[in-house]
């Protein structure tokens, strides 16, 4: 198997999932966090936030439903 593969192909389809402390978010978001201490942000490759959800599993499901590949950020 000597077929070249371009690993950069599809790189724009990767999103990053990271935990965010509710206390670090704007007051408006904190008020709507329904008692949560932590939320999960989904970011594109340029760092733009695409979504903010209540749990990690939901972040991954959301990404996959939009044909994106989620990757955890620690």
C-alpha cells in the first residue's frame, strides 16, 4: 500500500471540545446556565466558538450530526 494520503484533507472538519467553568463566562450566560458549574464549548479550527452545551457527550453528538470530527482539548 503505497498510495499517498493527504492528511490535511478534511482538517477543516475538525472541531475542538473543551470544558468551560460557568464562572468564567459572561454574567448573561451564567444566568442561563441553570445551576451548572461546567459547560462544554465546541470551537472551530480558528478558535471561533460554535456551540456551548451542558455535557461532553452532547457536544460530541452535536459535532457528529453536523459531519464534524470532535477532538477533546485538555
